[in-house]
């Protein structure tokens, strides 16, 4: 295995260790805890009143618009990183690289005033 | 430079590295948690924990150890209505990615576990997994307040992930590398038109953005809308008790350490003591340099976590719509402006 992947071996080992740590904690917990369950203890908590309706009640997910916007900007951010690494090493093409990115950023940033005008960022 | 955790035997190296990360992961958050108890107490004219101690040292230093010992003896309650597996797995999903970030963070010259090429990218990607833990907890609890809190949390975390990423991208432009060790070493040389300084000076917006966004990523006050106790009980953690709740808390304090560490590495010169020079590290033997570097980095990390606690005692909570607008209309345009500034400076200076 090349050295490059050896580094990721540690990451995998650590993920395994993390799962192990959580498992050990819960095993200890299982050995030491009391276990006396009854109805009231297991009911859904709503500040002491009996729960009203089912747990998964209908909710207006007003945040779905933000998720759409996030996808647009997240892809853009991923696009910036490789550019950012190589900008310093581009030599005579630096100016060109910068110019292209400025045009790209200009058009991406235009989405924000557009969304503002559409009222996406206002509370309904 | 090689990691100080490197030995001849590969298997031994692996074991030492994993143990180092796990040990740090369980000690550092306790120190930060204790500091929060005491600092918040004194800021509110209280004393904070005073009784629990380790041996003769009192002043509550053993408080969180005692808390941990209690949590592990608590009954494990899963609400009857809950989605059992999703409910049970959520704290683990919130906790393990935070631990994974520690693999790439350099704490001193040689004091890192792995120097990944994709360092900052890996760290930010791992912190992004936190959203899944929150959504799992909120959905699995089958409690409408949990669900509302989780949806708020998800919307907040994705909105503030963008300023976090963009501020980091500006640092990458200046350093020319994604490796966190490389980013620290890039801050040793004078860059800003021959004037020696860390990245915090040319990237002051980026620093403030990154720090603000990391508060929001951790749902710390003033961005604690997802767990706003006066309206939705405790958000996605409402139904959690005992050990599972303790794991969520551990994830929060570990997250404070990790994000402060990333802020230190990206903007505050990592383990360096004086801007513009590698002094005194170039005159010390390797072990002394590693020790001093670790101390300096931890000092910077604790200073930043202190500010996080200070913010908690100072600022009122932002309302949900203010919170979203603050990110989309202020932080993100400012982050893009920072990228443009740093890009132009980079091209002009070279």
C-alpha cells in the first residue's frame, strides 16, 4: 500500500475506535444502570402534559428553500477550492485565473439579491 | 517533518496514534466544560462548582468527572413512540466525526497524527456530518418539539457551513495548500508585502466569519435557536437522558475544541509564538519544540473557547429569521468579498 493511503488507514482505524468507545460506554452503562420502565416514563415529553396528537405531526418545513440555496452555494464552494490551491503557482496565468473566478463569483453572488427580491429570505 | 507518533512498527504506530486521539478527545472537552462552569459562574456573580475535587485540589475540578460517573449509571430510556434504531444511533453519529477531525489538526511541530493532503477539506467535511446526527435525533425522538428543533438546526448548520467553507477557501488561496500543517508553516514566512504577520491580519474578515460561523455550527449562544429552551424545550435533545445525552454534550464541547483548533491553525499561526519568525522552535531540540508548540497551541485554543463562553454570557439569542438573514445577506457576501481581496492581493504580491 502506498504511503498516501496509509494516512487514511489511521482515519479508518480511528472511526473503528470511535465506534468501539461508544460500544464500551454503553456496555458499562448496561451493567450499572437500573431498569424499571413503566408507561409514564416512556411517553413523549411535552412539559408534563399528555402528548397531543402523534409525534410526527405535520410541520411546515419553511426551511426547504434554504436547502436549495445551500446546494447552489455548496457546489460553488467546492469549485473554489482547487482554484484556490493553484492560484499561487499559476505564474503568468495568474491574472487570467483571477479574472475568470471574479466573473464566476459575480454571477453566483447575483443570486443573493434575486432571492432577496423574491422574498425567500423573509419570514412568512 | 514526520509525526512524533511515528515508530518503526506500523501496527504500533497505528495503536499509539489512535490512543493519542482518543485520550485527547476525552480530556480536552472536560477541561473546556470545567472552564465554562467556572467562567460562566463568575460572570453571573456565582461561584460555580466548588465541592467536587481531585484529591486535595477542590474548586470543583472533579465536577465533570463526577458527572460522567453519574451519567454512566443512569437508566437508558427510549420513548415508546420513538424510532428505536435512529434514536439510539444519533449520539454516536454526532460524536464520531468530531473525533475524526482531530486526526488532521496539528498541535505543534510534529505533534499531529496524520498530515493529510486534503487536511482542511477533510476537517470541514467531517464537521458537516453533524447535521445528520441532529436530524436523526430529531426525527427518531417522535416528539414534535424535537422535530422542530432538528429542522431549525439543519437549516442553521447548512446556512453557516457556507461562510465557514468560504473563509477557509480564502486561507487556502494565501497558503497555496490544503494541508493544515502546510497552512501553519506558510504563516512562518513574512507574506504581507514583506511585513511579518499571521493570516489573521490580511484576513480579519475571514477570521471573524470563521469564528462566528463555528459558534453557529455548534448551536452555541447567540445561535442556540435549535435548542431554545423557552420555546421548544431542548430541541433535538428533548427525549435524551443519561449516557446518550452525555454523548451529545461531549460532542458539543469536543466541537468547541476542534473548531477553536481549526481557527487557531488557519488564522492565528498555529503553534508559532511570534509573528514572522520560527523562533524559538529553530533553536530547540525536537522534543522541547513539540512540547512548547503543544502548549502554545492549547493556549490559543483555550483563549478562543473562553471567548465562546464569554459570548454565551453576553449576547441574547438571535431569532430564527434574523439568524438566516444574518448568514445569507451578511456573512456569505462578506466571505466572497474576502476571497476576492485575498485573490487580488495574492496576484499583485507575486
